[in-house]
């Protein structure tokens, strides 16, 4: 069954139809007329329109080598359900997510073996120093937070990530306008020209990362990007010595929508950036076709720092390779009100001075 095709006015976006009286296509909303030759190219573009195809083959992955699973242990937090993997020499410890004790359960069956790992470059001391430096210059941070806040737990955790590689065939259409204004006699005139703009091409994506842990919010992990993947190495269990590894609880198939969201957004931004020289540009239609997509499993280094102050816990994350950090700080509400009122006063003073100058003129 053939799909339906709808012709839209490039000027106002309304549906257009053939007017037998003038033998042209005409928009009933803005009365713009189009001859058949003008819309011939537009018709061919409509014929090429296809829905997005952003499917992936996620039924892949390398198995564990002989003896590797025997070197690993799995722990589950009784409080938050966080599951972590570490080497056989690691004793039961505390959960880096909530700080509660964890117990060994040994549920490693069915887990993919990581393809690669980015080793930790920064040690615990460096992570603590980055957190303390993060406090500096924060005018709305409670003064007592720096003094009374203490780090309850610092853990180096290898966080699971799915890395998506793919080629994307992208076709986009835009409506664009240009304006020309002039004055003749008593009247001002503005001429609006409408354009149909097409863009098409192939863009390649390498290692689009998607956090494979439910416990790690996507926005928190994306705040730690980018990682220098040139320093990644083939996975060996020895890299886990002295650290924990968060076991993925979001598999590759479940991570596809997030990967597609990031790919779609990046692709559209890249193609929209090529449409220049117009007063306005509006996306009209587009399609993305993915080809030769592959998925890999990787472990990225993250320092998790649990701190407590005033009866509340605060979690901070530090990129274990680059030192980039993310996390929410408490707000001194009294200082915020003083700052807000001060800002309002400054704006009011400037506005009053501007009005006074205008009045003098």
C-alpha cells in the first residue's frame, strides 16, 4: 500500500491544492500560487521522503575467557540494589552509591565481557582535591559547608558504557526566508522571499557513549564527558584491582533509544549549521537511515565521593581520567535572597538613570 503524500505551502506551511481555474497549485491560506514546473523538484524530494530507520544489531559481544570469571566477584547492596564487580581479592565493602555495606552474591552469569577499559589516571587524593577546589568561588555556597562537610566515602568505580559506531545517511528539508525593505514616499515596504532548502549526506559517528547503569543518571555521566578514548586498552581483569566495577543493568538493546537520541540531535545540528545566509530557517522534514551499526562494551573510570552535611548526603562524581567533575552543591538561601535583591536594585538604578537621561533630552 502506497503512503500518502501531502503538499505544503513553503510560505505559510498550509496545505496546497490544484486550482483548475488558473491551472496552478494555490494555497488557500495565503493565496500564493505555484506553477507545476516550480514544484517539480519539490515533488521529487517528497518522493524520496522516508521514515527514520535507526535500528541496531545488539546481539553481539565477546564472551569471558577461560579463568577470567573465577577472578571476579559480584556484590549487591542490600539498601539500594546497586550491583558491582571487583576482583577476587576485594573484601565486602561499602556501596559507593549510598554508603551502606554490601554482601557478595556472585551473579556474573550472562554478563558481557567488556571490550575495552579506560584505566584510572587520577588517584583518590587527586579526586578529593578536585572536590575541595570545586567549592572555591561559590558565593552562594553555605559558609559552614566547607568547614563542617566531610567526605564519608570515596570509591573508584568503573562505570559500564555502551559505545555505538554507525554511519548515518541524512536527508533534511528546510523552509527559509529572506527580507528586503525599502521606503517609497510615505510608505515602507517589505518583500519576503521564500526558499526550499535541501541538505543530504553521510555522517559517521564513533563511540557514542550511553551509560549502562540505572543508578547513574545519564545527565550526571554525560557531564563528565569527554573521555580520551585514545588511552583505552583491551580489557583485562587486572585493571579492576583496587577498584569496583558497576555491573550494567541496562543492556545494549535498552540503550539504543538513548544512543539514537544523541545521534539524531547531533546529525540535525550538523546539517542545520550548513544552511546559512537566510533571515529565518525552519526544519520542514527529514530522515535518518543508519547503516553498519556496531555496539561495544566499555568501562570508564569514575571517582564517586559521598559527603554529608546538615543531615543530608551529597554525591559528586569525578572523571577518573581527566578530572572533570559534576554534582549538586547546597544553596545558602539567605545569601541567594541578598544576591537577588541586590541584582534587582542594580537593574532598577540603571533603569531609573536611563529614564532620567531620556527625560533630560
